[in-house]
């Protein structure tokens, strides 16, 4: 689980979905709490903090998922850009008392939906890496500790 915080290497489709499920389970009570009126500001900000924590956990996993498909790290935007845009414009800003204009809310919603659809398509159509690539050993079968160490040394020597 602590490997989720490291954006180097690769993440299989299963690992990505597992991380997303855990983060969703962590985030669901926070989102439910934010739906109520009259929640004290401290509790509201703690709920937003939980959502940001889940998002910060998912970004490195998304980067490693992009690596598994042999894409560069910036392609992780398609996996995590939509949820992050929605978190900023629809949850974080209103929690701090900043209500964006309606046109900005709708624009962010449309951009987020497009990102989410592309990311969902990429996750659904992805094949676990059966072959090694420049980011590490294959994820089809769990690599040994020695294989991961060897690939990490190789990736650090090319920098």
C-alpha cells in the first residue's frame, strides 16, 4: 500500500482499481458530510482535507498506471484530471466560501466529464503490461524484489 505514494514504476489495472476503491471508501463519508447544511466549518474543512488526501494518493497510482501502458507521466491527467478539477471547483472553493461563476462551474464540469470518459476508456481497454518497458518489469505477474531493485537501478542510472 505504501508503494502507492511512489510514482516510479508501474501499476497494474487491478492495483489501480483497488486503490480507487479504497480511496472511494475513504471519500464517501466526507462527500456525504459536505452535502449537509449547517456542518461546522472545522468539520467541513476536515472533510475537504480527506478528499484531497485521497486525491493525492491516487495521483502517483495514476502515473504508474500510465507507465504500465508505456505512456509518460503527464498522461495520468486523463485518469485523475477530471476528479481533481471537480474537487477544486465544486467542493474546495465552495467549502472556503468562494462560489465560482456558473459558467466556470459548467466549463469545469464539461472538461472533467471529458477527462473522466477518456480515463475510464483507457482503464477499461488497458491490458496489464505483459512485457517490460522503460518504466519497469511486467505487471502481469508480480515481479520479485530482485527484479524491482534491478529495474530501479536501471531507471536511476539513465537519469
